[in-house]
C-alpha cells in the first residue's frame, strides 16, 4: 500500500529537516512526516538515508517508519505522531519511580540497538518521544557501526554539544561508549531538570536526591575516559540492582574461564597432532 499523508502542517524544524503533522490518507491516523532540507548536499542526504534505514527495521523502543521516499526531490519518511512531544518537557518533574522507569526504557532501547551493531550517535531528551500510552520511543539516530546502512560511514564530531562525549566533541567518531555517555547525561538532565553545558562538571552533589542505582549509573556513564564507562548491557543490569564492580568481577571470571578452556583445547589439539605425527 502506498503511503500518503494529507493536511500537513509544520510542527517543528531541526538542523537539517522539517517535521509536519497530518493524517494518513487511508486510515486517518495522526502522523508526522519528516522532510529533508538541503537534499542537494551529499553528506546531508546520506545521513538522512542512514537514519531512515535504521528506523525501517522495527526495534524495541524506537520510532517505526510508516512510509518513505528517499529519492524524492525532498526526501521524506513518515512515522506515528507523538502528542506527548519529547521527554524534555518532563525534565526535573518525574517522581523517582517514573524516572527509574524512563532510565530503564531508554537503556533497553539503546542496548537493543547496540546488539545490532548500530550506534545511535545523538541520544538526548529532545530525541525521545512520548507515545499515547506513556511509553518512550527514540528518534533521529545519526547511525554508525557495522549494522548501519552505510558500513563505512564515520560521522565525526556528530551529536549535540553538552550531551556529546568529550572524545567525540574533540572530533572523534561516534561510538558505543559515546552513546553510553550521552545516555548518562540524558538521565542526569531528567533528574535535575538542568540541560548540560559543554565542559561542565557532571558529578552529582550530595544535595541531589536520587536512588543509589541511578547515582551509580549516571556517575559511571559520564566518565571522561570511554574505557571506564560500562556497556549499555551493563547499564541495564545496574538499573536492576547489580553493582558495576560485581558485574566486572563476573566478566573477569568468565573471561578467565574462556581463556583456560581455550588453552585446554589448544593443548589437546597439540597432543593429538604429536601422536598423529608419531604414528605416521
């Protein structure tokens, strides 16, 4: 079925696209249609196509595409309309249990994306939309990684200042660790109600009332050294009550067992090879 939207009215404009709100001509469902500006610029068009490619595959916690035309003079894709707007409007206003649920929902979405070897590249409250049922959907991924539509893309310095990891702000490529940093800053913004400023200290003061789990998550995700940050899979475990120290101890133990198992297999193979050589 060919998708067609009617009654389109401008809703909001971003850095490279305009979003219109209207209705699906066939169902009457409220929809949002994102039109690309500057489609004549190859890198802008490539980024838009990469974004649409990521969203074309249904994923937990991500916006789903209802229709698209990436070859049109103004490339576009359509998605469901989110009357709740973005998560930003709720910053600093969520009760502790709601904030925890928000942290879990976003973490599960990014973990699922990383499991597909895709980097989001621009996690922030403005890019998390609130559905009619209150659930969250992540939108506007920049995209990168092996699972991305363009395997060799390397968006440098991409993202939003304040939410961007230091190494990416220094013109490094987007990364899984960069997503973790942006996630931590996003949850900190939702906790404090204050948008981040580039270069500011992100440690939570003792005056900030927050659960031990969320304090631990924010602190570790916002580490300046990307090697010290947990993975999104680790973050999900932390939100469920496990400490990062316990998680890493378990990972170290598991790695030791794998190495030991590999040595046993290698030793057995060498012994079999030696016996085979003797028999020959």
